[in-house]
């Protein structure tokens, strides 16, 4: 609800977008960049896109949980989506 409210308020929206891009996504982006630098992740992946995809899947699975309250579905969705993302990152 807060995200919807903030998206309609320019001041809050600016802060929300800044935090999302510079803190939330940057956290995952840094991990992906480090994995690429260490030769652990596929160097052809775009870290910024991977970070956005990671948080989109977390948000989507969280929304589905909020709708159903099914903890097993939530946990399994997170685990399976993480496996898919890791398989993609590790593919050379």
C-alpha cells in the first residue's frame, strides 16, 4: 500500500526510486559484479538487469504470499526462483 501511495507523491516517489536504485538494486548488482570479476558468474550478464529481476521476483512472490498466506508456496517459490537465477548466472 505504501508503494502505491508513494508512487503518487512526487517527493516520496523520488526518494523511493533513489533508494531502490542506489541501495536495494545496488546491493545485488555489487554481488553480481563481484561474481563476474571472480569468474564465478557468466560475464555476459547485465548486473543491473539481474538486480532488477531479482527484486521483481521477490516482490512478486511476496505479493502472492500476501494474497494466499501459503507459507510453503512462498518458501518454495523463493527457493525455485533462486535456483533458476543462479543457474542463469552460472551458465558460461
